[in-house]
C-alpha cells in the first residue's frame, strides 16, 4: 500500500484471510484498500473485521497495519527501489 500497489496488497490480505479467516487485520487491511479505492463494499468489510475483534480501535488497527507494511518492506528491501 505504501507504493500504491493496491492489487498486490489486496492479494496479500486475501491470502491472510485464507490462512486464518478469524484474523481481523487481514479484513481491516482489505477494508482500507476498498475505502481508498472508493469501493462500495468497504463498509461491509470494516463491519466484518470489527465483528472479529470488537475491542480494537481504528487507531490500533491502522497503526498495526502501517507497522506491518513497514516491516514487510524493510525485510524485503523494497523500500530501496
């Protein structure tokens, strides 16, 4: 998402959902992409993600996703390209 490759980010969050359908971050990440692209399904995705982790706040989830993406790009050195 940091490089605006929303298709790749969407694929990654979809894979996370396949591995663990109860992993709310995968759903929140996909919801953020949908919201960014103006998709009508973003509200439904956010609702589902929140139902999996009702104690989470938007700031906690957004912070986690940003940290996840930072470490992913750091580990793969994609931030240098």
